[in-house]
């Protein structure tokens, strides 16, 4: 059934980064049809009914009693909490029922492929997907109201990265696995944010839609899990066709668990690029919030943790990450983010031959892919430690105040 479209939805598709447009062209993906374009706009006003309904009940029954039980079920499974109230039982019975289309071998293949992307894969997630995502001014309206400026981008990305590491860990998405648990926690936080931000007196639903809506969630999902390995080709991170489809299948299951509707979940790698292309074209309209969120993120490496020569290495890290952003996003996006229009993309150029040689070796040698995944996992964990030191990245910590007042 057709419904009103929030006014933030543009009349026609906007510009997208050149790399995404190139992939779409190569794969024969066209701009969305008028019907699909309207649907993207309508979904700005749609949240996640099952989780939103559960959070309403949790709040009315008392969060002090219901949240601990939610966490206990998340870890132990609904079958091991026989005294669970019906709303919790209904929700967890549904999410614990693995869909028939899930292929565990394909999910494991996709997760391993993302692990072997190593630190460079995570750099693309940070410097291209997250930083470039600040051009989505409609999404920024929610971020700012959850305290993103006060909490800082370094903390937010560390939490996002920890979620991603959980999702791509070995068997992380298996029933009750660490990736499954982290994904359901993120889904709960999204519902807290919708309830809290949507009730703010300055929230304009006719203009902005629902906080953390279906269109925003779909864009964030493919941006976090599909865009990094796709962009990784620009740094020589080459995967097999089956691995790309594995990443898309992993993304589909993660999206199903996190509350994204089926029509926005990819069926293949090509389909994942279609979702990415269409959602970015619908959302990439920067405003004053773009620079407010993006510019501090560029400075985050100046506070990272190094054991020696910290001053020099921090400055080098800042230049390195800025070169990745410039190389992948291009001058127009750099200007909209409040960054220098052109920075020599020296880091991608340096890493491309190294990663290309490693990728070829991994695919050609017996056991090479597994060894590459282990090396990549070590690099990713080291990057997280470098960002936050000895602290732990607790998923949802930067939005904990929202859950308390929801």
C-alpha cells in the first residue's frame, strides 16, 4: 500500500561515488525505476515493527526487569529461559528460527573472505564507507540527536568495527554465536534510538521520516559489509567470484537478523551492488551536518595508541587515512565533507601491488586462503587496539544513554 514520502527524499537519483557507478555499469545495473524510487522514499517512514513493539512492551513493563531477561535469552537461547514473558518468547522464537535459504557454508566463506581483507579492508570501511556516509544528511539528523558529536567518531567506529569483527569471526553468525548476539544488540539499540529520537520535539517526521528507517538501514548494511570488499579491489584485495557471493549471502542473513525487510536484502553480489547503488543515489545529499561529523573524524588518528614514535606515527596515520578517503571518494565528495578537494592517494597506490601479490598467492596455493584470513584477522584486531588502546569496544556503549531514557 502506497504511503506518504518524507520530503527529504529527492525527486530523482543523486550523484554516487565513481567507483560505485563503475561497478553498477559493469554489472549492467541501471538507475531505479520510478516505482522502486518511490519505494525507497516510502521506506524512510518505516521502522522495524517486531523490535519496536518489543521495546514498547519492555519500557511499559520496566526496563530494569526486562532488559536483563532480554540479555539472558540472547546468550542462552529462548528454550533455556522457560519463564520468559510472551513478548520476549514471540520475538526470540522468530529470530532463532534460521530461514530455509541460509547456506552456512556460503556464510563461512563470506566471513573468511572479509577477514583476509585485513587492516586495509577495515580502512576502506572507516575512510570510505563511514566517513563518506556523512554525506547522508538525513541519516545525520538521527546521529546528532544520539550524541554523536559529543561521543566522538573514534568511539563510534570502534563499536562498529567490533560488531563487524564479531559478524565475520569464525562461525560468528551461527545460532547464539558472537556475531548473532552482537547483531541483535544493534537491532535493540536501533529501536531505542527510534523511540527516543522520534519523540523529540524537534524531530520532523514529515520531512525526515522515521529515525533508523528501512532505507537508512539497508544503505548502512551494504555500506558496512559489501562496500569494503568491493572497494578493496582498488587496493589489490582480490577475491574469487564465490567469495563475493558469500559476502552477499552473509549480508543477507545479517540484514534479516537486524530487521531489514526482505526486499532490501541481496540475493547475490550483483544484487548487493544494486542495493548499494540505489540507496546511495537516494541518500547522498550533504548539508551542514556533513562537515560537523566528518572533519573531527579526520583528526582521530592523532589520538591513536602507538608504543613508539607516537607523534610521527599519528601524523602519518592521519595522512594515510586521508589519502584513502580522497582516492576512493573523489574531489566533489571531499569538498562536501569539508576536506581538501584533492589529496594524493599514495597509500592505496603503495598497497595495491602488495595486496595483489598476496591475493594471487592466497588463491593459488593450497591453504593460502586460510593463512591469509588468519593474518588478516590479526591485523584487524591490532587496528582496533591501536584505535582504543587497552579499552574494550562495547557495542552500544556510545548510545547507552538513549536506552536509559527510551
